C-alpha cells in the first residue's frame, strides 16, 4: 500500500503530497490522518509528515515510511484541507492545530504542586522571522528549538531537550542572542486539582431563559446556529450550563469557547461546581505542555466531555460532539492573526454541520455581521432582555471635553469625573478608569518644525515609556533614549502628545493624595504578572482605582465598583478601520457593564470630544438595536461586511522595487480573472504602516464577496507567485482581518 503524505513544512512549495510505501508491519496502524516520520530529499534527519490519502500503487519509485507517531481522523484531515483553501495556507499548518500537544512529560506529577520552574518563551517572533529569512539563524538545531518553543510557549528546558534532541547549550545560545527568553514562574496548582469546590445545582430559569433553552434543546442532534443575545448578567451562562447538562445525560460532549482573557478561575469554577472536575478539560495557553497533552488525551478518550478553552480548543478531539458554544462571540480573539488565519466561528460552523449539532453564539453586543444573519434568517436569535439577578443597569453620563477645554480644564479628568471620584473615595467604593492607550503618551513631537521621533525599522512613531525613560517601538521592540533636542532643527521645544495609562496614573496620584492605584495594560501584565493577579489584588487589597486598557473591560465581577470612567472614548473612533464604531460601541457598553454589579447602582462617565457620535450615544443608552440600525445602513452604503468581504493581499519584502513589480502583475492578473462588476479591486498601495522591521509592506484590497470562485482564483494566483520562488517576498491573504494596519 502507498500513503500520500504532506510534509510538515511552512515552505509553500511543499504544500503538495508525496508518495511513500507503507511497510507491512505498519499496515494495520497507518490510516489517513497518521503523523509519520519519512526520509525526505537528502535531509539527514527524518521529516514529520501527515498521511492524507492511501492508494494501491504509485507511479514513482518510493521510499518506506519509517515510523508512526500520532493519528487524526478522516474528518480532521478533511477539515485541514478545507482550511488550507479557505485560509490560503499549507495543509500542514492546519493539521498542527489538531495534533496532540507534545508527548507525555515524565516529570508531570511534580508539577501539580506549587513550585518555581524556569520556562522558555520566544522573545520576538518578528526578529526570528526576519533573521530566518535573512539566513542569520543557520543551524538546524537552532531552528528546531525555535520551532518547538514557538509551538509550545512556556515549555521547560528538559522538554526542549527531550523533544528536539538538542542540548541546553543550544537554548542558552538562543537566549544570549535575543531569540528566546527564560522566565521563572510559579507553577500554580492545576486549577482543578486539589481544589474543593462546593457543588451547586441548577437554578430555576426565568421565563426568558426557559424559552431560549427550549429552542436550543429542540435542535439537539441537528445543525442549527443560534445567537443568544442578552446583556451581561442576563443569565446566558446559566443557559449554557443547563444545555450542557442535558447533553451530558445523553452521553454527549460540549465545547465552550471563551476569549482567552475571560478564561478565569471564576468561570471555570462555575462549571466545576455544576459538573465536577473529572468531566471538564480546560485548554489554555498557560498550561504546560504535559498538561495540555493530558487534557487532550482525556478528551480523546471520552473521559472529559466538557471542553472549555480559548480559540484553538475548537480543534479538541471530542467524541460525540453535542454542541459548540462561543461566548462573547464578538470578541476579536476568535480570529487568528497568525497562520492559519482562521475564524473559530467559521470552523465551529463547519464542524457542527459535519457532526449534526447546534452552535450557540452568545453576546451582549453581537458582531454586526452576526446580528445581520439573524435578520436574514441564517441564525436564530434568542433574547434575554432582563438581568437575571435583577441588579440594575448603571446610569451612564456623557461629558463633552470641548466644554471642559473652554472652561480652562486641561487635565485628563473632567470636573464631573473628578467630583465623582472624590465622592467614591469618601464612601470607600472602588473605581475603574479605562483608557484605550498604554504607555505614558503616544508620541513626541517638535513644536518648532513638527518632527516626530519614529522607529528606524518601522515607519511608526515611538512611544514614551516613563519608567525607563525610553522611546519604544510597539511593533519591533526597538528602543532609544529620550531626546531633549529636536534631531531635525535643534530646537528644545520637544513636547509629549497624547495620553496613556501611565500618565493617567501619575496625574491621578497628583490630584488625589495618598490614593492607592493599580495599573493593568500590556506593560504591567507580563508572563509573570498575570491579569488575574492584578485583578485579585485590586479586589482583595482595597485598591481605590484600577486603571487600564481594553483588558479591564472583560467580564469580571467587582461588587464594590460603583464608578467607571472612560477617559477618552474617541481614541478608538479615530482609527482607520471600518469596525471603529462597532469596537467603540462594544467596549463602551462593556466598560459600562463593569459598574454596579452588586447591590449598589453604578455610575458610568464617558468623556469624549464627540458627544453627538452615534456609537457613543447608543452606548450611553445601552441600546444595541439603535446602534445596529445606524451602523448597518452605513455599511450597506459604503460596502463593508456583512455586505461584502474585505480581502487583503499583503506583500512584504526588503526590496520595494521587487514588490512594486510583482504587485502590479498580480493586480493585472486579478483584473483579468475576477468579475470586476461585483469585485472591486483597489489599486496596489503601501499599507498604512508601510515598513516594519525594515521590510516594506504593500497590499491590494478587494471589496467583494468571498465566494468559491474567488477563493479558487486567489489560490491559483498564490501558486503562481510561489512558483516564481522569490525567497525574499512574502505574500499572504487575510479575509476580514482584525486590523487594517
Ligand atoms: P451572563 O452569562 O449573561 O453574564 P450569568 O449566567 O453569569 O449571566 O448570570 C448572572 C448572575 O445571575 C449570576 O450570578 C447567576 O448566578 C444569576 N442567575 C442566572 N440565572 C438565574 C436564575 N434563573 N435565577 C437566579 N439567578 C440567576
Ligand atoms: Zn524640530
Ligand atoms: Zn520598530
């Protein structure tokens, strides 16, 4: 028998099958989906490959498969092939998401108790990518170790040694050269082991919950998609819990996806309290490799029938799948920003159709596209209009910052917000301040000549970081000391513009003496200092104010928070992205939802220069329908999703002339092939950030429906480009990307 295999490689040329002989002794074990080792080309070590087809004979002279390592199902292979076409990537990239993570770690038992261990992370993916292509990372061993760490962030050195066959020395060299970093972390107990959680029983449904539940229950055993649309606290999770319980009684499994950042002990404990820990598998990036491996196996063996995890948990090898639930379905983390650039909601739909089971999307602020589908009947909408525990929605006020300026108030706090903070401090009630920017200030500029300090590698302004008094690039990590004189004209009128979380914290401390604050943004949330820890501290240690970016927005429950301030609500409005209004509305609505979760009624203050803007007004009224209507009309008029797709074909290379040559050819090709009546192909243009890490970035944007025909034409086009074999050039296609920079 002959196996058709795909070699595990990111090289686009290798995205095709090769024939290998299945030796007699392996015949009973190799199936479509097996992960095997094969001798490849003239490589010294065997390559990993996946069996994607089996046939009687081959027209070539073939070599033997050496070894079998793991197996996927036919369905998984089909899914990977489908993904490869849909997301314009290699089949092997997709298969990797479905394989058992690592192999059993021998020392695993030691890891269950708290202790300090050293874990390895990649320091800069950009640098690695760049140096790989520049040929700076030469040895096979270094490449192997980097690949392993990329796939297993947070692995331990002994694991690297075991799985790559490389010594600690290789790791050390990579650390020294700035590719990897070693961090000491406390291994917390597996959240589910050794913890005693009171079991609790199901609550008696409200009428709305009961209706929603009944509709979903009717669709058990068939494919159907639902949107469970309900404000925070309306009892969506309770509906999920009871539907999962029902399925469990029929021996069926469930997958529930939540945004990585919401995967907190709070939510996990709620599931454990209902179902006990044996039946639950939790998949998230902080688990060690061995733990992930074990969870994967418990799922495959059918021991764990409830899978809770972030985006990639959609690929968990569950048996008898009964439902897929995607909570906070509007969250952008469900779209992968790295290859394969898949959207978990699309994968869920594909899997659910295959397995004949329902998909439930839950949100208080659904994505415009999702809500639109409920209007045209592709998704059934179920609504929960009231909060389940009867706590009241907070009062939201808008403050016009233009008037503050006119009054002469130049501080970051309006008078209204200042007084409210004062009042809260007096009453010993907590406060959350939300600002959509990290750092101290966004950029610095010369007032004489307008010069702004930009990154040498990327065409983007550097951000000032106060704690080390440095200017830093958020794209490549480049740093330089602060300048006091303008490098352009020599003037000393250098000023800081914009506001960031750090500056806000400093200002608050100046205005309210002796106040206790804690800050949560990408700079304070590190691998050592998780956002959970920050939130715990905020809750337990009577910190007065939590100051943070986006991260403070996500579903946490603080009964003592009665005031929430959005410092600069406009900052997300002014970005160059068709989802700017949607994101603004979503975050403001969610920020507002943080106030008054307990008995006391909360107050929310939104500061803005655009008080008349509809997304801000609708957020004030917490009126999704009104927001949706206005936004839908705009999208229809301007041709944005859901009325068409935005297809971005990105070109990156160090050589700008090469890009221009190629991109014009591609542009012409697409104009010939695509139906330009319905597909609007925009002229080749540099991306808004036209250089990152010294590589130029250009792109072609297509506004049109991503149908099968377009998909095929684009795939053929990519193949033609790869055939040209220009190693410098990277061409990638992303459909409806998360951000347009
Ligand atoms: P959501 O997931 O929509 O934010 P939850 O399911 O977390 O809402 O419910 C919010 C709060 O209301 C929780 O404290 C939950 O225990 C409570 N709750 C939910 N459903 C009911 C119910 N039927 N009766 C009483 N309390 C409920
Ligand atoms: Zn100047
Ligand atoms: Zn940079």
